[in-house]
């Protein structure tokens, strides 16, 4: 039926991130296998092409991937952040095709702060600039309001 949220992918299509792929502040653990493989190719290319990215292993780590809809709804209720910005009702994260990548952040702000100053700082960094120019080669497109959020649409 049109307008319904997509179902999560079958569990046999999920794959675990390696510890060095996860951002230290978060535990995300999984993505859809094909998305994780595309992410790995993209991150390797970025590190090979941009010295600033290669020098900082934290850049391009994933801080949010596949989210179980029931767990996400429970967390939303507990944290009281069901405002549509931080936890969309039909988040593409539930499909295992959306990733939140560490692209840097302004001092004093979280990696996913939607404050205009933080988003401006993130969008000026070499990681975000490389992603904008190159992520599509690997099947990823941006969600412009959040410089850290990228969705896999395929090659």
C-alpha cells in the first residue's frame, strides 16, 4: 500500500561492521551486505585519494546504520526525540541502506547536530567535499540537510 514504511531487509542479507568501521560514540553493528561492501569500497577510495581522510581513521566511520523499527520506536519514546528530525517515522535506516558517516563536527557539537554552524563546518571539510564529488560512483546519494547522512541507491 502506498505511503507505508518499507519493511526491514531479511536478516540473511545483513552483515556486521568491523570495529574500525564503527564510530566510537555509537554502536550500529549492521548494514545490508551489499551496502556494506559499497561503503567499504567508497571509504578505501576516499582514503587513497585524500590525505586528510587517510590521516584520520575516525573520518568516514559509521555511527548509524540498520535500525530495527521496533527498537527505534522504543528509543524515540524513551529519549523524547520523535520530532521528525532525529527519528523519522519511516527512516531509510530501517532498510539497511542508509548510513550516517563521521565527517567531522564543530567544537562543542555532536556528530549529528543539526545546528546550522555545525552543518556548515561539516560541509566545508574535505570528507564531505569528497563525498559530494564521488559517493555516487559507489551508489550513495546525500541527504543535504544532514551532511553525515548518505543513502545507497545502487550503482
